[in-house]
DNA sequence: CCTCCATTTCGATGAACGTCTATGTTGACG
DNA sequence: CGTCAACATAGACGTTCATCGAAATGGAGG
C-alpha cells in the first residue's frame, strides 16, 4: 500500500487490537481486550471525567478542573486511574498539578471496532 | 412532523442521546444513558455474542448459532437479554428458534459519541 | 395428549465494583 | 524547615454482576 501521506492519518499500528465487530466473530482474547476499553467508559462518573478532559481546551485538564462530578476526591482519582490503565488517558505532573490528556489512538480504535454503523 | 425523506439516512431521532464526548462535558443524566451503552459492550462474553450476531450472514443469528462462547447456555441467554435491554439487539421468535439482530441506530449513536477520533 | 428440543426464568453464590474516610506523598512557598 | 494544597493510596463496606444448575415455558411433531 502506498501510504505516503504526510497527514496525521490513522496508521495501522494505531489500531492493533481487533477487527470491526461486524467483520467476523471476535475470538475470546480479542473480546477481552476490546471489552476492557468499553468497560472503562461504562461508568457514568468515568464517562463524565473523560468527556471533561476530552472537551477541555488544549485537549488536557488538571484534576482540579474536572472534579465536580458529585463524588469525593479519592473516587475521582480512582476513576482517573482506571481510565489510565485502560489506555484512554495519559497523565503528567507539572508542578503542583497533574494534567490528564486523551489518548486519541484508543478512541480511533474503538471507532474502528464499531464498524460500518459508526461511520454512517 | 414533516418526515418525508425517502432516504434511510441518519435522522436526528436516531441519535437522541448525547453529544460527542469531545464537544463539551457530559451532564450527569447524559453520562448515565451513554455509559449504559458502553457498559453493555464492556463484557467479553457479551462482546463476542454481539460480534457473532453482527457478523452473521443476513445480519441475524439464532441463539443456537452463537452459543459457543465458553459459558453455559443460560448465561448466554442472560447476556443476550442484557444486550436487548441496552437496545443493541432485537429478538424475534420464528418457530422453535429465536433470532437476534443488531440495532444499527445504537451503534451509530455510539460512533457519534466517540467523536472526531472515531471518525478519523 | 405427550414428548422432545430450544430457550428463558429462577435462586444461589462468589467475585468485582464504586464509594467512602483516613492517611500518605509530592511539590510550592514563606 | 514547616505548612499548605493537590493528588494518590489503603482499607473497609455495601451493591452489583457474572455464572451456574435446576426448573419452567412454549412451539413442533408424532
């Protein structure tokens, strides 16, 4: 394939996990890896935290910016950790604050997995 | 309502739930509804069952076609019920067998929610 | 009717999860 | 150094969930 594009397009390495759900039945192993991503977004609090980061200006936010989700601070920290373990967020400490940022490739992978319906 | 379009395009009613995660922080209520969809796909067994239906010829499959996922048959039925409650599958009985079918609009909604990353 | 087969429902059990309070860690600033 | 603020970790508690075996439902066929 002549993939000489200089644009930041999706390259195959970015979607290493699994084929679209509509292509063929997932194997057990594929299902485990894919389910982990969906599971990470399967909690309302995590989803709000993730959305808050994703929609924040600059594509990143410190914890203090997004802690107003109705649960205690340790719970926020706990959920951010889960999102990080799932590969959906990355974090970086800068001085006093810790900044979280969306990992675009994982989102792209999820979109890819949803298959033709998602692209409609 | 003037819904006179003859084309099977995505109409707004099909994506009633929520804006893309990247557009603005989700409200609590939006997060609950959206998380339910992701949660339904957040289990490996459910994901395999869903994939089996989605990839089956004709876009539908009877339970007997997709029961080889390594759990007991009642457990399969349990997960299919969950997927149905989440709006991801529909079912119809034809004689002895029950056929499950993918609900495309919900998949489209999820793709929409994933936002620009998924569409890339 | 009676039986067979596919599927669902029921009830129980053990693991995983979300949440909290209390405490620890890390950097900034006098 | 001492203190404060931001964030993470630890441990406990109640709830939800996935799973199973057993029993119920409901068409199909003799």
